[in-house]
C-alpha cells in the first residue's frame, strides 16, 4: 500500500474510532429531558389561562433508527407541577426521538389531544447545544366536558387576535 493510503486509513481510524466507541457507552453527563403535561380544560387544542397541569402523568421517550426499529425507551412521571424530568444516558444523534403521553391519573381528563400527544426531541451532543437539558413541547390530555367559562375565555382570545 502507498504511504497516502496508510495515512488516510490512520486518519480515518483516529477520527471515527472515538465516535464509535463513545456511541456505545453511557455519557458522563446524561441529558435531562424536560417537559410538561397539561389538561386542556377548554378542549381548545392548546394551553390557555384555564389550563391545569397534571401531576403523576406518565410519559415515555422512544428513539427509533432509520428503519423505524425501537432502539431506546424510557418512562417518566410528572411532579406536582406537571413537569417531568427523564435522564437519558446515551447520545441518540442517529435516531429519531419522541416523547409521548402514556397515561393521565385524572379520570375526567384521559383523552390525548390529537396533535399534542407527542413531541420530537433532539438527544445528541453533536448539534452545538452546550446544555445537557433538552426541552420538549408541552403535551396535553383533553377534559371530557368543557369547563364553565371557556366560551368567554376563547371568545376573548379571538378578539385579541383581530
């Protein structure tokens, strides 16, 4: 082999080997995936001033490879403020990760809001984000029956839009 080929192979090993080795190991500083789960009391499809946040709701982060095979899954539970914090010890830069609603402890607010039942998250250190905290969009369940006062609230929101 020529000297150029040997140098190229050596360079490739020096650059690629650490990332391959690191990809299979737990990280020293895990990602903290954070988000909130709410109850859409007005069935508006978004958070309003009447929205309440759900303690003890269950969510799950799932990462899938390019062939849509599940390669990582971990559940978490919200605290008293409806906020969850899930520690993820691995980099998932080559995968698509979503956090999704699993269940609500509120008997009258257990139906996942279509379009707000999952949120895409980026779980990699190779994107320029310095912090290990990753924030997911809020996800929500819908109240079985619209709370009183919602009609007035939603009308006021429509007026503000004009």
